[in-house]
C-alpha cells in the first residue's frame, strides 16, 4: 500500500481530543483546510472485544482522506487483536499508537504515556502493529518523557521500530497540560531522526503555528484544543491568511451543527451545546444564548436560534480560551 500522506509541504493535522473530535467536527476541519484528521482515542481492549459503540467510532466522513485511527493499549496480544479488527475496515489509512495520554485512568492500565516509562514494552507494541497491520502507514504520538525528558531516546526507538512518522507533544507526562511546552526539545527530535515529525502543544493561533513550524523545523503541526471554538485555524493556515471572513466562520459553525444532528439525531443538539459555549465566547449576549439553547430540544428551533445569533454577530471578538475547555487531548 502506498501512503496517501505527503510531507513535501507542512502538514496541518487535527489532534485527537476526547469528546470533541468526533466525525462531525473532523468533517468540518477537513473541509476547511486540515490535511489529516485522527479519530478520538480508541481502546484496543474495546476493539478486541468487539464493542459496537467503539466500532462506530471508527466511522469517517467521506472527505477524511487520509484518515488515521488512534489506539491505546499496553498488552501485545490485545493490540494485535485490535489491529486485526482495524484490518477489516477499508476506510482507515493510518494506525496511530497513543504513547502520550497523561490521564490517570489511561496511565494506570499501562497505556498512553505509561509506555514512555517502559520503552521495551513500547517497542514491542509498535512492532506488533507494524507486523500485523495492513494499513499503509503507522504513526506514534509521544510526549517528551514520563517524569523527566528522554525525548531523543524515545524518538529513536519509535523510528527503529518502523513508524512512518511521529507526533510530539512538547511536555512530559508529569507536565500534564500546564507546564510550558518545550519547543526546543521538539526541534532536537527533528534533528535526531529521519522520519517526519509533527509538532504539538499549545498551538492556538495562526501566528503561533507559523512560529512553531519555523522554530522546530517540524514537518507539520497538530492542533487539538486550539481548534475547539476556532476550527477555522486550519482555513487560516491553508490560505496563509491570518484573518478569516466572518461569513466563513458562520458557515463553519452551521455546518458543524448540521453535521452533529445528521450524525447523532436529536442527541446532536444536546451534544452541540458545549460547542455553543466555545463558539460564542467573546460575543455580546453569549451568556443569554447559552441559557436559551440549554432549554431548547427541538432541532429546527435550535438551529434557527444559532443561525440568527451568529448572523447578527458577524464579527468574532477574540477566540476560545483553551484553558476553559474541560477535556484532554487523547494524545
């Protein structure tokens, strides 16, 4: 199989973000500029045991090409069985191994960033995926270390085990999402290995993205929390223009809402309420809007209220403060 992903020019990727980067959101960012979208983090154990809910999480939008599915796991046999399930899905181009999630419930099972404290185990799992996958590409997402940085060592192990590219979140596991991102360390990884490197961590504006690419010399950037409430950041990057026409922003918001209702049915408007909070942040009347939509259950009425609000407020003041988002990047 030939990889559909080219690193001839910088790649702009959407990071997996639990509870946010579902199919409707990925469809929107892909349509408006993202080169690569990644599923929400998926448990290898759930895949191996045939969870129907988990299988549905594998669905992709028709425009997600290429499409990456991220898995987490700590046991070689379970990971192998999960890969065998993924092998039956023709719409997946990339398998991505999560070696970065810092959340305790993931780490305590030996998955996510816990693998950074056991590099031989991490290596065996990467090799298991490489050996058993029928997909064109294997990627790995890491942090800079578990308690302390050993990022170059980790990156070299990933490369030696056959990964095709690497995404790096510029904090250790101990740094969670509060410590400063070490972009110098990402640059050191890029200079030390031969496979493409994608930089990740606190990239929340067009200007920051441009700076990170230049500073790290990475082959691309990956944005997660910075895209919540501002998915047009990919449109900015793709067009090379820091400003976004308010009509584009309005179109993105409405397409996202329509996608949520189409995918989830009536439940989509309940799920979209959290997006109303992030999209409306900085607008006059945002609080009243949130109060109103929390009481609306009819999809047609809900859509009309959202449409009218954002048509009335064509100018977006500021963006979403990512520190207000109570989620975690799946890594």
